[in-house]
């Protein structure tokens, strides 16, 4: 159950903040965000070595994309494309709206069910593929303010993680990239279950023996177009964020650069 938190503030100098925890089987090989694709050298993204796609990435013109499995659809399936391809295809576009329009026309029978977030500083979209029986891939605008998506629907409080953590993100201090201040969100991304005996799946960071585990965590900040000298910031923890430090990626080459 991966998670995406998105904050849209069009009039702010950082109009888009997107955080994500990646939950996956620990044995699935992957590489941290970088410029892994020679035919897409404008893309910085994490690389799933098994299928060649990605779970999250950003391109040089400021489009960000992140994909999540829907409930009950973990893992690959025969005769289905990898959902990691969706992130790379979204990042082929210069605008989030163009990406959303193109991807919602894909055949739903080509993929297992998914939630896909595609955003830039002007727009943000949630693409929902609820399964082959649900028909076409749906696309909806993500409203201004705070949203949280897991393997269910946006802000769906039947998900224990959304129920417990959306209110905490709503009152937490917002990251300030210009001051290198990310502490509140990094702490929440590392959060354990508030009621571990009754609801361990409510944790932001999951741990299990041989099962789904939070393998990495990200916070991406996109600057306003009126600040041409600013670049996106990407904070990345290359392991469970409750035990692994975040560092700022060097977006030029996509390797980690610790800013202290």
C-alpha cells in the first residue's frame, strides 16, 4: 500500500509539494532516483530493476508522477504491462494535463488496477483504474489544498492510514525548501501505527517479516514558474524513513547529495 500526499498552493513560491512512501516486497530489486534511461535523459526517477519502470519521478520541465497499486492487485501479472511504465510515459509530457489526457486513453485491460498521480505547478490529476470490470481509466482533477491517496480513493478515510495521518499532515508545518526545513513531513512519513495492537496497517512506515515493507520515502517540491533560477527539490530516504536519513538529491545527475 504505497501512499502519496500532495499539497497544491498555486500562489505560493512552492506551489506543489508531493510526498510518497513506497511499500513493496523487500526482495524486489530497485535503484534510487537517477537518470537511468538513456532515451529519457530529462527524467529523474526511481528505477524498478525487475520491470524497468518507476514508482515516482520528475522531468526537467517540472512534471511529477507517482503510481500506486489498487487494493488487491499487488505484483505483476501475465499478459499485463508493468504499472511502472505509466510514470515514465507521464514524464514524456511537458504538462500534467497533456499527460493525464494521454494516459487515460490507454486500454484498461493492459494493466492491473492502479492509482496514478500526475502534477505540475498549475494542475494535478488522479487517474483511477479500478480493474477491468470497472471500464475505462477515470481521470479527475486533484483540488487545491491537501490530498492523500493510497490503494483506495483520494482522502478515503476507510483506509486506516488516511484516517489517522491526513489530519496530522493537515496541521503539520509545511516544508520550506528555501530554508532546508522538511522536518515535520519527514517525521510524519516515518510514523508508526498510532494503535499498533489493533491496526498495524495504519502506520505510514510499514514493517513485516517477509511481507510488504516501506522501502523508501520521498518529498518533491516544485518551484513557481516566476522563479526561473529555482530548481525542484527532492528529499529521499533510501530505506524505511524511521531508520534511514533523508538527503537532498542532486537533480543534475540524480545522485544523493547531503545538505547537512
